[in-house]
C-alpha cells in the first residue's frame, strides 16, 4: 500500500469530499483522467496528490501505474482559522476559514479477479515446464 498525504489544504473538507468520492475504487490512471475534466477547484491539488503517489510507487516500490487502484481517499477536517468581519452597529461577525487533511492510499491489484491473478502468478513463477502441475494445484485448491 502506498500512502500520500496533503495537510492543511486551504479549502473546506465538505467541498473537497465532493471530488474525492468520485475517485474511490477507480484505477489511478482513470482517476487522473477524471480529475482533468472535473471543474471543481479541489481537482487540481488532488490530481497532484494522485500523480505524486503514482511516482512514489514507481520509484520506491517498482510498481507499474497500470496496476494501481485507489483503495482509500479520505478527507478530514484540519485546523480552522477564526477571523471576524465587522457588521452592523460595531459588532463582530465570526468567519471560519476551514482547512483539510487529505489522505490517499493506493493498492496494487493484478488482473480482474483473485483466481486469475493467482494462476498467472503461479505460471510466471514456476515456468512453462511445470505450468501444468501449477494449474492442477490451483484447481485442487479452488475445489476444496
């Protein structure tokens, strides 16, 4: 699992969550394409965050970007700056400038299903000569 964080982003969590919920469960490359056409202000920083997580996966863990999926895209409330605005008869009206903490978790998935992924992984690791025995072993474990 690859984790990327963006702390103290100066936009309210409610507005950022609208964009983040679009991305959950999607492939990382599809999420970037979707963020390119999203017209919300939060789409720019979230796109940078996804791209940074993909490059971390590639450089640090040697994971290809085509296998990465968004497992979790969490937006939490950060610190709230309290300001005031003058109102009628000299009174002060409070203004809350909210910030967000954004957490992105990417996960590597191989293939569409787990059974297909394990068969391919077994065949690749064992080799062609013993691929038949590997298939038999997978069939036996699948039937049990």
